């Protein structure tokens, strides 16, 4: 009779130990799957925003280069005007043509400056949108992670409550197994 109790106790301990291993394995797999799923969702949400920020950055760089080139063109037009005035006089047609070309270059420079400022604003807006989405996803992930921890701890508390706060002693397991063997005999 005592041997049957020990046998039942050993089998229960083995099953309980295997259940613990299975639970840990399941929990680890669930955590990995949730993490990769959350990263996948984050990538899907952030991908268009990252693309928008990259395009805005590229356009801002191009607009800045156009402004710099327009500034160089204004300087060249000013030099041509100065040269025409020095060579032909301020009332000459060459000087008047150079003056008109300088005004055109200055207008193109002003337009390039406006375009550069607009592109810089669009870049700032794209970066703000990306940052806001990243922050929101991080906050959402932390909220979900906290919810998962709460749920896991409630499972843990429920299982302790149903199993009793203290695990059964080997002697009580032997008595339980012995009584079961006696019932079936």
C-alpha cells in the first residue's frame, strides 16, 4: 500500500514538473510570437511614415542645393552688371541687359528660398509625424505588455488559489494516493 502511494506521489511530481516545463515553454513561445508580431505591426505602421520622411529629406536637400545655386547665379549676375557698367557705362544697353538678368536671378533666388523653406517645413512635419507614431506605438506596446503581465499574474494567482497557497507535502500525497488505491480495490 505504501509503495502504491509513493508511486502515485512520484507520478504526480513528474506530471507537475512536466507541466511546469510545458508552461514555461508555452510562455516563452508566446512572448516571442507576440514580440515579433508587435514589431511587424510597428513596421507596417511606420514604413509609410519613414518613406515620407526620407522623401521629404531628399526634397529638402534638393531645394537647398537649388537655393545655393541660385545664390551663386545672383553673384555671377552682379559681377556681370559691374563689369558691363565698368566697360560700357551705366546707361549702356549691355548694363541694362545685365541689370535685368540680375533681377531675374534675384527672383529665382527668392523662389528657391521659398521652396527650400517649404521643403524644410514638410521635412519637419514628416519627422514630427514619424516621432509621434513611434511614441504612440511605444506607449501602446507598453500598455499591452503591462496588460499581459497583469493577465499572467492573475493566472498565476488563480492557479495558486486553486492549488492552495502551499504545495501538498509528499506525506499528504502518499495518503491521497493510498486512499485512491484503497477506493479502487
